[in-house]
C-alpha cells in the first residue's frame, strides 16, 4: 500500500473531549501506554498523528491531520490550522490539564535533509517511527516520529513530521497532566 502524505499547507491540529472512530484514519504505526491512572494510544497516520488519552472516564483525543479530513464537530475543544507557531492549554474536569504547542518550520534543503537523516537514524531506537513512500517529486519520503516521556502523573509527547516536497518540519509537543 502506498503511503504518501498530504501537503503541509493542508494540515490542522485539533483536540476532542471524546474518542474518535479508528476507521476515520489510515494508521501506519501504533503504540499503547498504560501508566498509573492513565492510558494512551499513539498512532502515526497518513497526515500526522493521533493521541487518545484516557483517565477515569475522561477521554482526550489529539489529532494532527489534513484540515479537509472529515472529523466530527461534537466536543471539539481546540482547532487550529498548522501554520506558524501556536500554544494553548485546556483544563478538563477533575483538574486535568492538557497543554500543546506546535511549530511549522520551513527550512533550507540542506537543513531539511540533515534533520530527516538524523530522525530516521535515531528514531528507530527511541520512539515510534514511520517512513512514508516518496511522492515522486523527491527521492525520499516523509518521516513521522513520536517521542514519549511517561511519568506517573503526566505524559509528554513530542512529534516530528517532515514534508520533503515543501522542505518543512512540523514539531508538536503535548502534555497530558493529572492533578497533584
């Protein structure tokens, strides 16, 4: 199956206060985490990633995908086009906090290829990694990498998504935190 990613200009970053149906997405890699009082499922998808975080009946779902991807509007807590830089915070019931920031960074070709090579080399050992097929314009395909830091009361995820056709890198960081 060919796995090519959409253009970087078509991306959106969203947070939902609910789970989303898995059949809405084409998933390439998955990892499940269970730690203390929370669990999370991380998916690398065709356009980015999904993080579904659960704690005592509360579900938060972070999605980085195409803005044209048909997603429900019900219980959508955040929605941003992936342009420039953005930070936000959501306080959920029970004192749970979710913090996010993203940065879309266009870079010179030589910086892009050095970053992509390092990510592909180190990502296999350190996190969840998927290399996409080439779009045909570039010899190498895009890479998605999720780095996870698990703590007893928090989960931090750093995601890196490369877009070779645009020489662009999307960097996101999310923190799901239980109250002290």
